């Protein structure tokens, strides 16, 4: 009997050592412990912006007198507007959700340290690199000749702006007469092939436009994209993610010269149902989980579907239902000596056991 009791006592530590336990990583890491993170979902916001620049012509005050046009640009304006917003998610390791496993167990984590599996084959994951706020990826403007390039010597030597306007107006009417004669086949010398004809006609149109811009002004439009990286949390509802100015475009959220762009997050009460033997941690902030509690076999998430929208004042720029890992409920799986689980790298949920 004594020998049997002694054998059981000697076997007890081995039995306990076989149990898999997880603890929050608060202080130092024990020897042979394996660290893992739970995921956190970030958002890449892609803003498509239209930039319109209006410049008055240097001969604007003579437009009605020589051309009979009153609809002209009189003041320089620089306006920008948001055309659309697209959002995609990416995953990072949550620095506040760090845990370690003490018992010998084969854990698989991705390159960021997010737990993928314990004693099981992990699923392959891909995660795009987050994109930060930038203004360097504007689409290049098409270069064009300045109106000055089409000025004749007589225009350049004109002793007054009114004389210059008169000469420029004559040139406009001359171009129009030439184009009309070309279209009617009345010109003696003109390109006979179709491609040459098109190029000649296009050049006449370009010349007319350049002269017209001396009077009516010019408009240049540019469409470009800017990106903002935003990682929401449970306190992010109605948080300013960036700002926008109709003159300067997309701005940092701390630049008060622009109006705020808000992110609103609302729960739609849709959860991923997790294993029935999980222990729910309710009424506690995740940072309040301490070692004094009964150790868990594994910490993981029960993700929650939330509705996310971006608002510019009363205007909704973008809205979608998404699964955000950090918005879910933290659960504890009971300790087990033969634990085998596979987790979703994006949500932190158990997808198979």
C-alpha cells in the first residue's frame, strides 16, 4: 500500500506537467515557455480625391469685348472633394494580448507572433502590409504647352494688353475659319490620309483652346488617392481618423484646419459561436486578467460582427459589416493534457479542435 501511494505521488507531477496551461504575460517569461499573441484588426482607408484648380486668364477683362463671352473664370480657386472611400482590413499582433504556454506543446505562430495552432496543423495565412498616410501617389498630370507658347511675335510686342487681346481674338477667329474650311474640304493643302487629318484637326483645336484660356481662364482636374491606417478599439466609436480640407485635401487628424472624418462602430449582435466548454470572461477588461485567476488552457476570442461607417458631417462616406478581433469577447479554453486546436489568424477564434 505504501509503495502504491509513493508511486502515485511520484507520478502526480508528471501528470500535472502534461496539462497545458496559458497565462497572461505580465512580468518575466518562465523558462521553456512559449509566447503567443491574439490578433488585432486594423483598417486601411483609401480615399479617392478630385482636385480642381481654376486659373483666370490674363486677358479676362477683354473676353466679352472681343469674344462676346461673359462666362469666364474671374478668380483663382483650388478645390478638393472626396469622390469615394474604400476600406480593407489587415491583422497585427495585439501587444496587450500576450500570453504564454507552460507545458510542452507544439505551438505554431505566424511571423508576427499570432497564435495559429496548438498541437495541430496551422492554416496558411497571408497579411498585406499596412499602408500609412501618404500624399506621394498622385496621378501625374498630363503636361501641355503654355498659352505663351502660341503667342505670335506681334502679340509679344504689343504695347498694351488691349492690343494683345485684339490680336489673340483675331487668331482665334482665324483658327476657326481654317478649321471650317478644312472640314468643308476647301483648303488647298491639307493631309490626305485619315491619321494626318486627325492630327492636323487636333492641333487646330489645341491652339484655339490655348488662346481661349487667355480670356476665359483654365481648369485642371486631377484625381489621386491617399491612404490612412486606423486601428480601432472598443473606445473608438465616433473617433476622428483624419481630417479633410477643400483647399488642402486629406490631413492628419490633429490638423485642425480641416473638418473631421469620424469612424462609427456599432455592434449588430452577431457572434461566432465557440466551443461549449469555454469559460466566458464577462465584466472584465482584458488588461485586468491576472495570474491570480485559475489558469486557462488557452486564451482566444469570440469575435463579434460590427457595423463600421465613416462620416463626413452628416454624409456617410462608407459603411460595412466587418469582423474585428479586438471587438470580440475574450474566452478561456479549459486546460487539457491532449489539447489540439486551430485558430483563425484574423479573428482569434477557434475554427477546429
